[in-house]
């Protein structure tokens, strides 16, 4: 599926447009870089002159949301277009309609070319425009490479008077370039309430545990997981979760509990679950700071989760709307090489200050400014 709208340009024009080399970067970027200027122009140059095509393992972007708002530094963080009185404007989010969609699409096309075959992209957006962006990402990356629509709880509940449900979430669209992508499964601590609810049984040696089925939905045809194990067939319409040989090993290790009716179930101990943590689901509770350094600044823990899940220590991580530099700080803390791009003077200043807080200036990085 594709969106058709006025002003949509064939992607070849974006990829073949001429660009200039970025002075001071060299032919191959081998350090972290903070770049100021138009991100589309800079990314085209990275592709054409700096050997970065196919080398970026992780992209996170938090672009404008088509809110028709001016975001500013200071106590008054937003304003309408008619009240641009402050000289501390962080950025303008004023593009609307098809112009905005094509602005995002051009950058997604360039990001796709920068991404490696094992790369991932996380795009942060809101509920008002996100469904359009989802279709554009299906077109650019392929619907088969869509992984998750993550609901991110961004704030505490509000009691504003409005006809409609309160909005406490935005969303993150997670795509990959291929099916062979970097993945380090994020896990989170299990709460005491979950432990009490899920691990209600006590073993003879005093360990809390629960049991789960050793079969799964779906029948296999002529496969080993459809055959009887210990004289027991899997229930109708289901198959064993693993080869009966593996079930023998689990039983020998004392990890199979047999019911009075002779049905096997796997034993899971609470202490093992505590050590392992539980799989992070697609609803994230990562609220933003009440008083951030920069408007729309995102939660650092959320960005650290993304960086850890979808990159390796030798990976290049890129944010072409880097704002206050939260992704760059997370990447630096986790030992990744990063590329941050933004056109705002205030964004660059805040990002530099925050990077200084994690010791980046003692390690060295490249900073450059290009015409916007």
C-alpha cells in the first residue's frame, strides 16, 4: 500500500541529487560526529562522499509532529505562529499536510540507504499523524520489515476538560531493513505483585514456582513434535514446543510436573525468573522529564533501551533530528559511535552540554556546521 498526495517525488531524485563533500570529515567517518545543518543535505553527502552507505546499524528519530507549533527554550515552551516573541526558538513545527509527509518521506529514503543490512529504525511520532507515517514507512522499508507499534506512556494522566479520552501516550514505529537484524532482547524486572500472582506453588525444597504447557497451538505434519512422548500425544490441534528428546532432558532435570491425569507441564521457578527478568512488551512506561533542558526532550532510559536492543558496541547509531542529544548521550554511555544532526543552534548547544556531562570531550569527536 502507498499514499498518493500532491508533491510526491520519485525516490530516485532524492538519491541522485548532487551534494557537496562535508569539509573536515574525510572520506570515511571513524569517530562520533555532531553536525549542524539541513539533515537531508547532510545525509546525501554522507552517502555520496563519506562512505557511510549501508553502515548505520541503528536509527532513532523524533521528528516534528506537524503540530503547527513553535517550540522554545525557557518557561514558555510552546507558542502559536502569531506569537513568536522569543529569540530562544528551539525549532518550528509548522509544516502540514502533504508537504510534511514528503519532508519525512525524503529523510526516510536517505536513512534507509544509510542503514546496514542488519539495521533498525525507530521513529517517534504522535497519534494524530502516526497512521500516515506508518503507511509511508511500509512503502520505504517494506511492510514485511515492520516489527512493532510501541505505545509509549509519556506523562501522568491529565484531567483537562475535553470531549474525548485523555492522551498519555505517543508511539514509536519500529522497522528493520531486512529480516536479519541486530537484536538483544530487552528484559525488565519482575514486580512483587507479578511474582505473587504468577508463582503461587511451593516446591518440596521451598522454592516458588509455576507450571506452563509444553505444547503450543498448531499441528505439525509428520514432524517429531507431533509424535507421542512418554505415550502421550499433544492435544488435538497442538504440537510439542520442542523435540521429545529435549522434553526427556527437562524431565530428567526435574523440570516436568505430571498432573494426576498424566498431563506434562514445565516447571518455571520464581528465582530463575527474577534473575532473568521478563520480556519487555510493546507498552513502555518511560515518562519524560517535567522540566527538561530542551522542549520535546525524551526519556534517557527509553533511548538506552533502544540502543542496547538494536545495536552492538561497534555499531554506528544515527539521529538526524537529534534535538537535545538524548540518543547521542545514550549511545556514548553504551560505547557506540554516533552521528547527530540538527539545524537548531539551541539544540546543538544543549546536546554539547549534555555530552560534556558524559565525558565526550575527553574522548574526542568531530563537530561541524554547514549552511542550513
